[in-house]
């Protein structure tokens, strides 16, 4: 026996559940006429009504999937009345099945082509699917039947406005894309600064506000060693967070300039620290790891980028991955240069308190000056000295060729794809290895290039200052 709803072979039994569509078969249900089948009987409209009623009951009981099966079975019967089809279409719309609902209304429209209600509902669904031309034709036909129909006029106006708006947006997007391709990198960065919202400016201003707060605290506590120690820790965290934000910004800006706007659309091309920090990686993990093993380990939210949008592979992927460490090295060099300038100025004013560059991050810099000038020089020189060291270490650490670090991305770009897939599949092993090297002190050997660079900083400081 063939199922009258889906045409599946149900076996020899006359009653039971169809294995194809799940509908319950009864003896009273005549089989559906199927092409190429020996069964030539016809399904009556009562079958469609019964399926509609069963679908309603199932939907009322929260059995959505079974209700969908019943509704689709009724929808694809050889014939149903227009009323039943409209009710099925409304039910399918409530179940978020616009394609099936549109099919139901179209079948109803084929039965009653001049029914105003069916015309309007079909045109509405077509408009939602952005089939504006077909929707407009149906609404114009409806207005010929009922020229004063306010809903049809309103819907026609909405569709016209949408078509005009989408046409303008498409043109503006194409024009903007053309301008971006022809504009230079400096022009695009200038345009990015102009488009920055208020949250970006407020977030970026925090990097100026916090040093001012550190200055106020130092003025207030004076030479108190305990508070100064905590203040030095705050300055250290400030420079780490600034370095991480600039590091991630380097990745995002490079990807954006190369043609991938993923980070731009995600709002990550900003100095606002809130957009870059991760609650787990930036706050919870460092505190937990430090309390357990005595050292700090954490991460910021990685800047998203889509390698598919990059025009040249693997060159552009290497550039995006290397942009973060390159940014950190650049910031380190700038911080060291600013330290030399500020220290030279300080030493010329207070020669009895000459300042030299030191890699001892735990020891506060001894500066000269009075109640206000002393704290000013202290905060300024500490930020520059800590920034030079922190960003240098950050660059070398991220160049370790293990995922998910930048060195892992660089390695992924040059190895075979099969090995790259395995490397990324077991990246949790890399994280365990990194934590192990930190805990055992092996990381000190990995940081050898950073020590060489810091020795160069120290040599230049002694030579110039």
C-alpha cells in the first residue's frame, strides 16, 4: 500500500504509522493518486481538513515537529480548498516556515486568483523574501480589484521605500569599497579616526586618565614604601594592558589594510581596552594562576580575521600574524627612546639623582624633585621603562612557534596543510607546554633574544645618560 501523503510504501497493512512522513493511516483514508502507480483513487478534501485539525492540535500541545509534518502533508495533497490552504499557511508562518507558508498561499491563489486576502498575504510574504517585483504585481492586481484597499497601498509604499533604500545602500557600499581600494593606507586610517564613536574616544582617553591618577596617588602618599610598591604594581599592570591592546590593534589594522574588514566590523580597531579584554583570560586566569604557582599568565581577546578575505596567501596571513609582535617591538623601542629623552631632561635638572635604565621591574626608580615634580618624574619614567621591557617580552613571547600564539600562525603559514590541521587540533597541548615552561623556568632560555635586546638598552642608557 502507498501512503496517501508522501507516497512511501507502507507494507501490506491498512493502518499504522507511515515510515516516510510519520502520518497515522486509517482505512477511511483513500490512497493518493501517484504517477506510475497502479492505485488510481483520489484523495478527498476531507483528508486535508483532518490533517489541518491534527496539526493545530499538535501545535497547541507543543509538538511542533509533528505539526510541521501534518501541515506539509496536507499542503502537498493533490487538492485542498483555498480556505484550508490559507489556514495551513498561517500555521506555517507561526512556526517560522515562510517558504512553506508562501507555497500554501500560492496554491490557494491558484484556486482563487482574485481573493483580496490571499493576494495580500502572498504579497506580504514575497516582500519579506525581498521578491519585490512579484509582490508589486500582486498588490497592483489587488488594487485593481479593490482600489481603496488601504493595506495594499501601504504595503506598496513600504516595498517601494525598501527598494529605494536597498538600492542606495548597495550603491554607497560599492562606492565605499571602490574608494577604499584607491585610497592610501594613511587616508584610510584618517577616515577610521573620523568614524570613531564616543565610546572609542572615552575608552582611548583612559590611557591618559590613569597616569594622572597615578600621579595624584604618588603626591598623596609621598615616600611611603608600602603604597609605592602597590603603585608600582599598578603601573606594571597598566603597561601590560596598554601593550596587549596595541599588540591586538596591530593585528586588526594590518588585516584591515590588507582587505579583511572582520576586525573593523567587530569594533576591534580601537584603543578602548574594554573591547579587547577577556573576563576569563585577562582577569580570572591571571589571578588564579598567580595564586597557585606564583607567576602571572593570561591573554586578551584575539582580534578576529578571516584569511579568505586576504588577497595573497600565505604572504598576507604571515603579515597579519607578524604585525602583533612587530607592533610590540616598535612600542618597546619608542618607549625606550622616550625614556632616554625624559631621563636626560631629569638628569640635567637633578644631577644628584641621575636616573639610568634598569631591567629590575620590582625596584622603583629613585628620582629627584619636590612634592609635585618628584611624583611627575616617577610616574613618567616608570611608564617608559616598564613599557620598554614589557613590550619587548610580549613580542618575544608571542613569537614562540606554538598555537595559539602568533608564532603558531607563522608556523601554520609555512608548513604543510595536513600538519597545520593537526597542530591546531592539539593546541591545548601547546598551552600546557607554555605553562610548564613558565613554572619550571625553562621560559628564561626562550626569552634569550629579549635579554640581548634589554642588554642593548642598558648599554645605550649608560652611554647616553
